[in-house]
């Protein structure tokens, strides 16, 4: 596997984890449920 593919996989993993963390924090800490849905949808799109 070449480095461009590793870079793409790394960015996808970063996008998945960022969406999950942001959605969880804004959903449960701040009770902003729309942001939770958008963060989780972002994670699905990154996957």
C-alpha cells in the first residue's frame, strides 16, 4: 500500500473519530441534538 492510500485512510479515520466525539459532546453535554445528528452523519459519510 502506497503512502497516498495510507493518507486517505488516515484522514477517513480522523473524520470518523472527530464526528463521533463532536456529536457526543455537543449532544450530551450541551443538549444540542441537531449537532449530535450532524456529527454522527458526518462520521457515516467519512466512513
